[in-house]
């Protein structure tokens, strides 16, 4: 998966090179975390993703007739996925439940919605 590039094509036929950060399954759906593929934007910095920003996208991935298709995540699902992604990538050890007992070491699966310690 290292440096896997995915080409997204919008409805207007415009193509966008995206770099795969993470692919994961959650509740019988595959999701991908993507960022804009590194490229020479002309700014002169060594790593455009760090120096020039670069957005991160979470998308649903489906396979239709052998082709990978990507679509937007439902708005009501995105917050749940962000918590999960942060845990998968090791970005945040805090489960987000706000409980001091959980901070840094919670392993509950549904911690975004509740806290077992309250």
C-alpha cells in the first residue's frame, strides 16, 4: 500500500491524483483516507504536503463491475469515522469521550457516543 496512487475522476472528467493513506473496513463498508498526491507545485519546498498544506479526504470505496468507485461519506457518519481513523493511525490516544479515566488508554469500541466510566 505504500505510495499507492489513486486517480479520481469527477463528473466533469477532471482527474485528481490522490495518495492512499489508509484503507479500512467499518460496519460492512470499505473506506479510504486520501491526500493529494505529492507533486512539484513550484513553491520550492521539499515536501509540499507538509509545507503547502494538502487536504485529507475520507471516502467510501465500492467495487462495481471490477472498478473501484469512490463517493462521499454521509455527513452523519463522518464524526464517527474521524475518531476511528485517528485511532487507526495512532494520531490520538484519547478516545474523545471526555472522561479523564479514559484519556490516553481507553479501548472501548463505541467511545465516540458514550463513556463506560460515567
